[in-house]
C-alpha cells in the first residue's frame, strides 16, 4: 500500500502541498483529480522522490521509499520524458535494464510491451519521429516495462485518440488484475469514473474529498430527475424542485437528495402518461466542481459538463 | 548503474555519423600531414634502375657502376649476358630503363635516360675503358685501381642537429595542444548538450526514478569520455604513423610526450566536462546552454591561448608555474613534456594537483547535481547552485 501522510511542500512563498494524505491499496486504482496547480503533479513527484518534502511522510508497504524501492515503481511524468534520438526499442531496453532486468529479459520485455501498446511497427524508429499519441504509448510502455508494483501516471490519457484511450484502459485493467497499484491523475472526469472506483480530489494543496466514486455521488445533497411524457404537457413539479431543462414532452429537474422519487413520479403521473423516469445522483464532474467550490449554476445538464476543467 | 549509463552513451555516440566522420577526418588530416611533409622533404628511398648488358660486360664495369650509383644515392641492377633481342624488347616494354651493348659501344634507351643513370653508366663505361687501356699499357691491377679510385672526400659535420629536433617537438607539442583543445571542447560540448537534452526532454524525471543523480553524471562524463578517448587515441596513433611516414628523425622526448598526452587528456576532460555537465544542469532549454557554460569556456580558452604565449618558451619560469595549475596543465603540460622542458617534479606536481582538482570537482558536482538537474524554470546561477547544496 502506498501511504502519503500529511505531506507538506512549499516553493518559496507558494504552498504547493498543505498536508496531503491519501492511500493506494494493493491492486487498487485511484484517480487523482484537481484543477491545474492543485498539487497533483507535486504529490506524484514527491512519491517518485523528485522533490524533497518539507513535512509528513510517504511509505510503500510500510517502509520509507528508498532508491531501491523506487526501482519497483513505474512513472509517467506529465511532461513526457524520453530520449528523442533513441529508437523505441533501445529506449525500452535501456529503462528495463535500469530497473534491474538482465539484458535478455529486458529485450523480451521491450518486445512484449511494444506489442502491447501497439508500437512494434515503429521499434527501430527514433522516438522523435513518432506522433505525440504514439510517443505517449511508448511512455506508458516505459513505465510498465519492468512490471512495477506501483504505477504513478501523471495525465496518462491527455492527448490520446479514442482508440489509444481504450487501449490504455484495457492495459490498466489488466495491471490491476495482476495486483499492481495505480495512482493516476486526469482532467477527463468521465474517463476517471470509467477506470477507477476511487478518487481523491485536491484543491490548493489540500485533499477536499476522497472515496468511492459511487459513494461520493450518493453523498451529494441533490438528485436529478428526468421525466418523459407520452404527450406534450405543461406539468409543474411540486415543492422546491428546480427545473434544469424543459422540453415539449419532457422535463429535467434538480431536487433534494431526500425527496421521494415515488411521490414525484405519482405527481407527474397525474399530469399525463409517463413513459420515462430516471432519478440519479450527480455525476463525477459535478461532484468534482462542487468539491472544489466552483459554481454549478449555468450547467444545463450534467452530461454537458465540460470534461476538461481548467481553472 | 553507472556502467549502464556509460554504455548507452558510448553506443549512441559511436553509432552516430558525426562521430565517424570527424574521427575519419582527423585521422586523414593527421596522416595527410605526414605524407605531405614527406613529399616536401623528398623521397628518402633511392630510385632503382634496371639495366641489361648485352653479352659480357667489360671488366670492372659492374663494380664501377655500383660504386658510382652509391655516391649518387641510386640503385642500379645490372643484368649481364642478355641477348640483344630480349634487351631491346625489355627497353621497349619499359621493363628495363636502359641496355648497354658493349660490343657496339651503345646505350639503348626508350627515351633520354635520367641524368643520374646516364652519369653512372658513363662513369662505368669510361672507367672500364680506361682500365682496359691501362692494362694494355702494361699496368697491373693494383696500379690501375690506384689511378681509377683515388680516396674520395669525406664529410665532417660540425653543426649539431638539435635545432631540427627541437622544432619538430615544439611543432608536435602545439599540434597536440590544438587537438586537446578541439577534443575537450567538442566532447565537453557533447556532455553539455547531452545534459540539457535530458533536462529539456524531461527524461531526467524518469531516469531519476531508477538511479541517483551522481550516477547519471558519472555515467555521462565517463561514457562520453570513453568515446572521446577512442577518437583521441585514433588521432594520436595516426600522428605516430604520420611521423613515421614523414621519415623525420623523431626526438626521444616525443615518444614519451605523445602517449602520456592521452593521460593528460583523460583527466583534463573529466575536469572540464564535469563543469560542463554542471552548467548544463542549470538550464532547461538548449538555447541557454552556451551562456550557462560561458564562464567555463572562457577559462578553457584562456588556458588554450596560454599555450601559444608560453609554449614557445617551454623552459621559462612563467611556463613552469602556469603549467602546474590544474586549469592549464592538461593543455600546457603535454607540450612541455614533448619538448623535454618539464622536469619530473613539475610533471608529478601538476598531475597531483590536477587529479585533486578533478576529484574535488566530481565530489562537488555529485552533491549539487541532483538538485540542479530537477530545478525547473529560469536559469540557475553558480552561486544559487552552490547554495542548493547547503540547503539539502
């Protein structure tokens, strides 16, 4: 288990991390969310030993993370990092060797991962000749080539086409099944809830929310109710329900989490024949926006929430 | 770890076209220098002529021809007893330079024979004719020999040949200083851009997950150093071959100076390229690399210019003092060793100081490198960098 406990870090006058705590269990994948500058990359770099922390501590399986322990981690930095003039194959072999694999094992691992991320056709091309999407596949392969126990992936999905996203998701799922722990950051919230059940949301160097995605959504103090009618209707919802969207034959409402869906459905049924009914908690994007204190007004539909959140 | 980093550097660099081209160019240039100097000095190998004698040679002809050839520094190979047809064919085919027909008293040649050959053959002919006449006049062989071969002039040299040696040693000393400067600059520059490349491409973040900064530094400096040494030794070897080709007599101090130059090069390279690596770790963009390295380049260039100021008088007190100082020693000392101007005490002192300075530099760089390497944003200053160490 990765245990990040009360970690603080200042850069001059700027407080980058203000007591960040999070855990990633064995075989668990945790999505790391937060606006730009919230401290995601700093936390990840602290785990990788790339910055010295001012306070708190970070452990892996209960032990402090030494250089030897870190060699069993796989890391994908936000600003990618590869030798531009080295071939894809040489690059993978080199990093596998650095992680302690024998020359033969390193060679086989390189081939395996080039196949796995689908860049085997470019094995002998220099990395700089590859498209950014393909470079990113190679970067992932570098993080995985030594079969690490913990994967730290900073924005692994950014800049990938849908096909590559699917490939990346499949690989992560396989890694989890194999018992690897994963901490990844992302701006693409829909992807986060696709891939991981657990999220940590940071804002201004502090963890503002964490837990199971479903729990977090359930914990929200409002719900969305969508009702579709067979015929046009001018039905008005009872009480303090807020109309989010109104169509000739349908309505979308924002209601309190404690309101009774049965009563709502019965009330609507009196106005006309109901053919569709949904009563759902807000999705992750809205939970996220609410958690970091951004206004959700003006967001017409939860499904329209922009997936890229920029501060 | 260091070994892995080193071998990556060596593989990547040696495989590059730039390395192959520059190495080939340097070797060819140095060898070309040797060939050129030989061409200018003229060929030392005596020219050889093939001459056939039709029928029997006159008595004493062969001996006189050989003696005359020797004084003119040419070689004449006489084939005696050839028949006329074969001799003529040989001359026509160019296999023979000339043929002599003693019976007819003619010299047969395809075109006018060289002055040297003509003179040698004429001397032989005349002297054997004179001997025959003298014999007919009743003189015995001893008397004939006394008449025909008076004692020649012998030469006594009263000048010493040392100036030539000195000039050559100085010239080679300067040439190696130029080579040292070029190599340390080129490969030090490679270390500089290599470090900046790792930083600007972000690969350093992934690397440091696997190894320590000082391992990365050592691997880079020693790896590129190995490549530099391959090129430098190849060029030196070409230099030795060039000296042999040129046919010049080589003073003994050079045979000590040239191989030990390699040692000065290795330590000098490590000293300067560690500084270059450190400077490279201060910046994040390739455009800033040169300005970060400017102070080092300046010191190095001053050291280089000093070679030309003090190298002409390698025995002077100034040369003695300056060549012992670590920043200057790698460039100036090889020249003073090659010219035989450096005493053993000076050499040992310079070596000890240089090694100590290099070791200290490696220690310092190892302590700071990890932090400067991960520093992001604007260029670090030397003062800031050194402070990073104390704040660790």
